[in-house]
């Protein structure tokens, strides 16, 4: 189990986070695109696109313009898990 999953175990299980990731990954390519991430951040936090992009960039550790599952779990834990 990854470290992030341990951090949020009291609030979200690994299965719940995986399911959420898969729901958000609209095209099923295994990463969340900029649009997919901005959409969920905007919906859940009510922030505008420029702020959502800045937040996404904070968690895009490999700077590929998308979030993989680990990056997503880190973002989710930071935003909603604590």
C-alpha cells in the first residue's frame, strides 16, 4: 500500500480512492488530463480555472501536464483527507 493511502486510511480507503480516480479518468488512459483535474477541483472546491491549474501543477511531480494515480492520491489527501 502506498504512503498516501496510509495517510487517508481513516477517511478514504485505497479502493475508494482508486474508484474515484477511475471515475474521473474519463478517457480511461490511466492519467487525469488537465481538463479532468480542473473539472474536479472546480466542482469540489469552487475555484476558477487558473487557480485549479496552479493547484494541479503543485501535484504534477513529473511535470507531464497530467496526474497519474499516485499524484492524484497525494492531491486528494492534501485537499480532502486531512
